[in-house]
C-alpha cells in the first residue's frame, strides 16, 4: 500500500508545472494545496496506478483512496476519484457510506467536489436510484460542498434524461441558497437537464425567476436558444 502511494506522489511531484501551479490557485477562492500538475497528466498517473492495483479487493482500493484524500492535495484527491470510479462495476449499495464520508470529511473545494460527484457518485446513483433521497438530504446540509454535491452528482444522469423530478426537487431545496458555488452547482444541474428536457426546464426557470439567483438562472439557460434566454432574463420584480 505505502509503495503505491509513494509512487503516485512521486509521479505527481515529477510532473509539476510551475505555470499550472501559479494559475491553478486563481481558480479557487479558498486555500488549496496543489502540486501544479495538468489534469491530463493526473489522469495518466491514475491509470498507471490502477494498472498496478486492479486486482486488489475493493475495500483495499477504497482504503488507498482515503489515504490520498487525507493528504489534502487536490491532485491526490483527483487520483482517488479516478480510482474509485474505475471500479464502478463492483459498486454495492453499502458503498454509498464510503462516498458520503469522503464528501463530508475531505471535499474542501469545487474541483474535488465535482470530480468525485460527477462520476463516482453520479454513476452510483444511476446504478442504485433508490439512493436519490440521500442527495436530497445532502441538499439540506449546512456544508456548502455537501449542498453542491447534491446537485453536481446528477449532472451526467441529467444529460441522459434521468431523474427530472428529483432534479427539480433538489433545485427547490437549493433555490434560495446564498452561496454562489451552490448556485452554480444547481444551475449547472438544470442546464444538464435542459439537454433532454428543454421545455420543462424553461418552464421551471420562468416559474421561479422572480426569486432564483441570477447566477443559477444564467447557468440553467446557457444552452437554450437566444429567444428563450432573453425571455428568462427579462427584468421583472424580484423578491
């Protein structure tokens, strides 16, 4: 276990790009720990590491992922997210507890949140849709990252036309949230849903535009035709 972790960390250290490190910090409002490695290289390192552990037991791979999460380095969290996704064919209902723990304990920025939730959590929910109620619980959290996770976990399922009612339920819970990263998260979820259900999402936006934060609204309508975007953005009395 330690040997693999050391090899991952050495590969990341050997791939540091000073420009990526300098620019990377500009993408976050909060303090982040970065090596400064470009994402394609992080993905390459993830795949090389997985080739070495693909025959491990799932619980040992999850343990390895958790050790990477604990470091606090964003790139190590991305590797953990990739490794946990690579074994999605072996997911079982009880694995949700592992993913929920990671969201609650280790996610501290939007990039780690989205990398984990877009793929690992989103795929899990597609496999076990009865766990959607857990995302609705997340949307009621006091933790900004857990709230964002509730929305961004449904991005890829939404693009497939899945879970529209649940997407609207989560948007309802997050509707008035004052955190811009939560607003962007559920606006992105609505935008993804609009790829399969443009008219339904447009109707939702129009019915909530008087209270919906402009950030969320803009995200939600981004892929709609110009006339629909203009109608949605038309000024009106707002609460």
